[in-house]
C-alpha cells in the first residue's frame, strides 16, 4: 500500500482538477492502472428520488474510449436492498459475494472479476464505482484495499460533476429569465433609458435616485401594467451592487404549497419530485436585488417566513438543517391596497413596516399623457422588429386616439394595442382605431371624428355610440361567435370594462 500512496495523491489531483466527471474518470483510470490491474472503471450516480442507477463516466486502462452501460431503474425491493448495501459502506468482491445487490443490478461481464463500492458524501449515498479486472486476472486482498482507498477521491469527482451540472442549469435558467424579462419589458437590453423619465415619471425618478444607493427596502405601488418592474430594475442598476443578480418572483403566480421551495429552495429528496437540490430565489439573489412582485398575494404563513428572512437574513432550505445567510436588497411591488389589507388582517402589520420603509407611487398612464407619444413610437419599433414588418410610426391622428383612451391596462395594454395595430395594418400602417375597437362595423354607419375643443369627450361619445351600435346588432350579446366583442374585435372583458365606464346595460338591446 505504501507504494500506492504517490499514485493515490495523483488520483486526488485528477479528481480535484477536472470538474467534468468523464475527463476525471479517464485520467484516474490511466493513473491507477499500473498499481491496480484492471480493464475498466465505471462511475454511477444513484438517484434515490427517481430510483435510478445512471452511469455517468467510464474509463479504460489502455486509454481507449469506454462506452457507458445503460441506466437501470430497479423495483422497490431491489432498490431497498441496494440502499441497505450502500449504507454498509464497504467494498464488495464479486468472487466472494456473487449475489450482492450491485452485481444483480449493474450490467456485468460474466468473464471478468469485479469490485464494487458505494460513493457516500457525508452519510448521503450519491453513487457507486465499479472496477472490472482484465480477463483471467481475479482481484486479491491488496487490490480490494487499493480500490477502497480510491472511493473518497471518486466521491469528490462525482460531487464536482453534480455541482457543474447544477451551475449549468442555473445559468441556463438565468439566461431564460433574462430573455423573458427583456421581452416582457419590451427592451433589447437593460441599459436603455426609461421613457418618461424627464416627463411623467420625473417625480418617480427623483425618489428613485434618493434611495438607490442605500440598501433600504423599497415598496413600489401602482396599478397593474404601469411599469413597476422597469423602476425596480432602474433601482438595481443605480445601486451599489449593479453587477449582482436581479431576480423577479411573482408571488401571486406560485402555488401555496410551493412557496417555501421557490423562495428558500429545497434539498434533494425533501419531497416527492425533488430530484435534486435547488437554490431558492433568495439564495439566487444573494449579492443583488430580489423583486417580490405582487407581494400582497402572499398567504399568511409565507408572510411569517418572509418576515424572518427580512429581519436577520437567515433561512433554511426545505428539508435542510443548515442556516443560510444572504445579503439581498428587497424591492416589493403591488397593485393592492396594503394599508387596507393590514386593517382587515390579511397582510401582517410587522411585514408592512419592513417592506414599506421607502414607498414609491408610480402614476398610471392616464395621468401621464405626455409620455404616450414616445411610448407608442417605442412599441411600434419593437412590433416591427418582432413581426418582421415595415416600420410604421403613429400619425398625429393615431396619437389623438391613443391620448383619448384611459388605458385601464396602462403601459402593458398600450404595448398590446400597438402590436395589434401593426398586425391589422399589415405593415402598411398602424390600424389604431381597429386595435382600440372603434373600427366601422359591417353595415353600420362609419365613424367620423367630430372636431371639438374637448377631444376626450368626443372620443367617449364615439366609443359609447359604437358599443351601443354593436350591442344593437347582437341583441345585447357581449361574447361568443355572435357577440358584440367579436364584431368590435376586442376581448369580451375589455368590452365589459368599457360598458361599465359608460354605464351601458345590455337589457335595452335584448328586446
């Protein structure tokens, strides 16, 4: 064994030098072959959640490529026997125990002797290793001892490979999140200026600059679609850690039973379906900013756990026992009336005090009409690029129509209207009127805007008449194939919203 120590040191070097398990396995196999007669080395990953024996690397003593065996998924009883064998944490020699669980489950070459041992990290079984002897050369007691000494560096090599795959998964997820955010924000990159920063959002930007350089929690208040995420990213970009991660989590889109896992992560095997360890949003945002969008949608139990993290920056993964400390800048956002929710007991008062240190109110689009022209131009350019159409920018008449609308969906609705107008105009123009649902109806009197010193009033009147005309033709039916929404080419919910605004009832049209 003393002659084996220098080679064991080389095995440790190879295990720690190569993150990829396949490269590490082949180099280890080559280094060991002179001291431990063998033909092949195969490393397996054991997935307890999926109950899977998965070969991840194989090496040959002669340096030639070694094909990987097939993965196997044993039954319950066989898997239980394998786990019992693993927990014994010993090398098993096929010649002595030909019916041991690994020799039954792992594909074998009947003409060759084999040694098998589990790979265990801190009492947790993560895999196994098998060495196959050359034909006609059985293993002896010294071979067993040498192979036993190899199991620890092989365990480290398998752990490194798992971390590599976890990092690759996280990077791919982060890239997907970035692409999704750019599409959602209508941007090509995050360095673009904020439209309206010098006009309708001037007061917001002043507040933003006051708080950005501190780590003070910020609460963004505003209607749905008014640009809360854009402001949150601007705070992050102007903060002391702009190179850190920016993570957005929609609290209202997480199922209650998954909130802990999403926010704080989970350990492998913590619950059914937890096939691997997962870092939560707080851990992923460490050293950066975490945007808790729609924070008012969090259920009471999750509010308690969130409060603890905000107080001391500590949490535990689901199924874990180790406390994890993070340094995260919290930005919360909501369209809900949080003070009213505090009064009725649906939102914790102590959590409100934690997140509302520095509130910023973002005005709706109807209160910043001066920004509509620039926003419409921006969305028109984005639509032309996305749809592959010729660029058509809004005309003065288009802008009059856009300015007359009250935008209940705010900037998000404006983006949708412009894109719809680009599609309806087929690259020749922006059909704003039809996109807003005020195009002429089949057989109905065409709409001609009336000159007025009050364009908003005339627009309201035109919309009311147009909706009533559609309801008259459909006998008061709003949705469905014969409904007014279909005639107007707008969403039924949008039509109902406008009917409420103008106090239009369907009953008079059903006669």
